[in-house]
C-alpha cells in the first residue's frame, strides 16, 4: 500500500476496485501500530496473527464474490 489512503471510505473504494487487498491494508495498519506503539501506548493486546488470518480469509471470500468488504462505507 502506498499510503495515499486517508479515510475508511477511500480504503473501501480501493479495496473494491482491486487496488489494494485486505492483507495489504492489515499489514499497513500493523506497521503503523508497531511504529507508534511506544509513543501512543494504546494497544493492550496485539493479535496480529489472527488479524492477518482474517484478512486472508476476507480476500478469499471477496474474490469468490461472497462478501463486499466495507459495505457500510458506501
């Protein structure tokens, strides 16, 4: 992900358009958490493995046409 996304709506649009995957968005979020964790100290328990697994599953289901990611942001 190139970091040009600023809102959830923009991320949802990019996801639907195939410009980015759920895995890429998840990795970007994890990178931001890891980068800022020492300063912000807001994450009590990180479960990045489960987040990555959920993102892979979402990409698979989206690819099969079974879900519309971020449907709430239309």
